[in-house]
C-alpha cells in the first residue's frame, strides 16, 4: 500500500522515465531543427505509452484471436472442430 501512495506522488517506472527522456529529446531536437514545425513530446514516446493509443481495427482483433487459438492448439488446449 505504501508504494502505491508514493507512486501517486512521485511516479516511477517505465512510463515516467519515457516521458522524462522524451522531454529532453524534444528540447534537444527543437534546439537543433532548422525549419518546419516544432517537435512534440509525443514524437519521442513509444506508441504503447502515449496518452491516446492507436485505435484497433476489426482485423487487429481477428489476428489477435487467431494467435490465441494457434497458441492453444500448440499447447493441446484447443479441441479440434468436429465436421
């Protein structure tokens, strides 16, 4: 419980580390850019840590299900379909 309270005050872990490094990268990139729009912090953060995650399509969901069933079949957890 104590760690959760501390984390709410002083975040630690991968996500805050990416945001801190992204701020430094943004400042450096904007200081050295010649023309064009300024860089944003989101330009330097991995997709999984961005505040607005990529929308998944129906194809993405279908592929995920295929992967799950293929894994279950390899592990012998899935029953063969009766014909």
